[in-house]
């Protein structure tokens, strides 16, 4: 089966309304990994995967701009 590259964005939404996001790596896999959300003590952690670097970059930028 064909291997593809996927780009991972890790976003943090803090309880004070601030947010951060970064593209941490590209993943080589047959299928795109599923994203997930974890509630932490002071923030929500969101992990998302994208087909292209451009999609990942736009998502990370939108997350950073979502601050209250």
C-alpha cells in the first residue's frame, strides 16, 4: 500500500483565552491519522493532521489568531 506524508499541528487553547499552535512534524503512513482533543489542567490540547503543509500552516495560523 502507498505511503503518504501528513502534517501534524498541535494546538493549545488555554483557560485564559490565549492559544498557541505549531506544526511539529510530517508523518509517513498509509492512512491519515485521526486527530484528537485532550483536556489538560490549564488548557485543551488539540492534535490534527493535514494532507499538505499549506493546510497545516493555515490551520496553525487560524488557531493562533483565535485568541480572545
